[in-house]
C-alpha cells in the first residue's frame, strides 16, 4: 500500500535527518510536473552546514521536524513479532533508541501481522522479522544486522588492528562530547557504540538542564548536533559495535598511557 506523505513545489527542499546520518532512504518521490531538481550530495550538505551557521539552523530544524512527523505517522520499517519474544523486545529497543521511523505489528491479536506473514511466506520460526521498504526482508536479525541494512552500521574498514590517539567507548552525551573535544584538538579519534548514538538521553522529549540551551532541546536534537560536530572534526563512528578488550603500552614511566588500542571490536548480537 502506497501512502502520499507530502507534496513539494518550487523553491522548496527535500530531505530529513537521515540525509545527515547516512541512513538509507525509506521513501520514493515522483515528479508530477516538468521542472528541474538540484541534487546536492550529502557530503556537500555537511560542508554547507559547517560553513553557513544561519542556513545550518534552518536545515537542521526542518530535518528534525520532518523526521518527527514521519515517526508519528509510522512510515518506514515494519516489525512483526510477539510481545513475549525477547528478540522482538531487543529490536524494539534498538529502533526506539535510534529514533527510527517504524510500525510494530504485534503477533498477538493482529490480523495484519498474520496476513503479512502469509503474504511474505515467513514461517513462525523466522520471527521476528523486519520489512525494509525498497530493501531486504530481515528474518530474526540482531541489532548489527538491522542497523547495517539501514546503512547505520557496517564492518570495520579493515581487519588489521588500528591504533588511534583517542578511543571513546559509548556514544552518550559524555562520549560524544569527549570525541568532539579530542578530535577538535587534532587527535585521531574513534567512537564505538553498541546500541544507539545519544544513549538514553537521545530518547528524551525535552532536556532543560543542558549547558548553553536555556530554552531546552530534545534528546534527538542534542544527539544530532553532537554527531554532526563529531563528523565535522573527523571522528570515526562505528555503530552496532562494542569494545570487548582494551590494552595500553607505556613506553616509559614518564607517560602513564602511551597508546590505547581496541584489541577486538565485535558486532553486537
């Protein structure tokens, strides 16, 4: 079933916050009248937002509002699973904490859930499953598989151990701040997060005690601003991964910590 979300006209711009996070697009667009569309690569949008503060505020606010409206309408992913299934609950947490637009078809008492299973020929043994618009059907995926299908997590760039100046494990407000401060000082910085950027604070509807925002802001806005700052300074962000081993080597007693290395970064399951 196709649902019309919104119509755009002359001098209007498309896009929501997924344009900046790298998430795959859920929705398709159709040109109804002759015209011209100017396409700006996402990388260039980030450059513009970094160099034009006033325009950046307009774009960021519009992207956040649009994402919130898409989420309210339940457009995007479809999750089918039982409320009593632990894997379903894990996926619900990942979707909610990453502020992803989705709808949940609860297996208990939902004719639509059963109809979807029959239509897609999914046996009960493959529950829960996720339907990605324009993408694949994910059968009983773990968090990393789900985020990877959305373009939010991927395999490490190489298998060899990588040494960095600063490794931040956990991307809550404190982790994002540490990554931004370190990278802005010229440190080669990596940020590893298991579940969701922004941590628990990212799901807050309103934060009023954060320094510099006397009128308050939403957790999603705080997270988005932090991620954009981190990307601006070149922080390497790995979502859907966690550090399972840390070690350091001190070359002399002068330096308490000479290097910090991730011995192993594994996909979360």
